[in-house]
C-alpha cells in the first residue's frame, strides 16, 4: 500500500466522534502549552495515540476472523462424525421407557448450559405425551409430517418419577365429554392422558440423551448431542444419533436473536433448509420409530 492509500485508509476509519476528539485534543494542547517545544511534544503524543487506533481496529478484526475460522473448522470436523447409526431394529414394540426427561424451559442463548439444545424437543409432560399413539394426530388435525411415514406413537410410555422413585405409565385415549357433561359440545372428542403406577415388567427398550459438548466447543457456540435407543435387558445400544450445530453469529443477540434456535439452521444432521427450530418438536420420536417399530393397531 502506498503512502497516500495508507493515509486515506487510515482517515477513513475515523468517525465523527473520533474527528471531534482529535481536533479538540490538538486545539487544547496548543492552547495549554505556550512554548513551541511543549506544543510539539503534546501534538506528537496526541497523534501517536490516535495513530494506534487503526492498529487496534485491525487487531480486533483479525481476532474475530481467527475466531470464526477456528469455529468453522471445529464444526466441520465434528460433522464428520455426526449422523444416525442404527445397528438393530425391533418390530411390534408396544411401549418404551423414557430414561431422561427434557427440560420444560427452552434454552434460547445460554452458551454454557449443557441441556442439549441440539436435541431440544417438547418439554416436561409434553415430551412424554409426544410418544403416545394418537397424540399428534389429535392435537395437530390436518397437519402431515412428510418424511415420517411411521409416525404413529406407542401404546404406552413409562417414566421414573424422581420425586418418589416410582415408575408411572402414561397412555392416551379419545374422550367424549358431551356424553357426561351436558354443557360440552355434542360430538366433540378430545384426546386425554392417563397416568397410573406402571405394572411389571418394565419396558425392554429405553430412550435417553446426553449433551456431549465440551467447554471448548461451547466457546465457539457449538452444541453436540447424543440420542440413544437401548435394549435394557442386554445394555446394547441399538441406535444412536450424533448431532452438532453452531451459531454462525457466535452468540449475537441483537434484534432479539436467539442463538441456539438459529443455530439449528446450521446443523448436522440437518433439521431443515429453513427455520430448523420449528421441526425440533417430535424429533426424538421420529428417530426412535426408525429403530423401534411400533405395534400395529389393537
């Protein structure tokens, strides 16, 4: 770069505030120091300080570029080991055991909360109910799920309650409240859930998940996830989905951004080409049904 281009580039990085500060500092120095020597020294010091501004600016830009390059390289490396790995399937499965619940609260942008934002699904009881046969069809009338022809659900879902250590069984059924409630709309059916103490034996197949992110990965806004289907009699991992996603804006929240929700647009395996977070609900069931083929209607 020649001298004129350098000076032009240098001055181009000054905004209005920087120009006001520079001119004000020079005028103040000339006014304060009466001797020519004092003025020269003061002006030299001021110009030296302002000359450091572009250097600092370039350093900060380079730091951001290096950070992003490292994040991108790390993410691409993680994607090489991502995917759905199905080792064995099972037919005519009536029910499953959910070994771990999903949190009710959505993690929109907590960088270091290890709650598996890649595997985010319905939370709380909604996560349990999403596995029960008929729930989706009853609550999403007219909405199809292209690419998920096996989406049916299971006859029951067992869950260990951490409060009392008991195993409970959840089932679903269609209710006709107008038959017992004269104020209910006649002919209107609703899907309701029943929760009872689960009988023995416990379901043979369990579903669990883990956040496999490291602190270093989270430094670069990368989240890793493991979703497993396990044969609880043999402790065999029948299938596992490994997934990663990265927020390319590295946690920016301007304009109401939700970093982890937008990170789903850069995920492997991919969620969708657009608005990936909208297909995260029910994603666990979609994978599980590829492994544990549900029993046909009874």
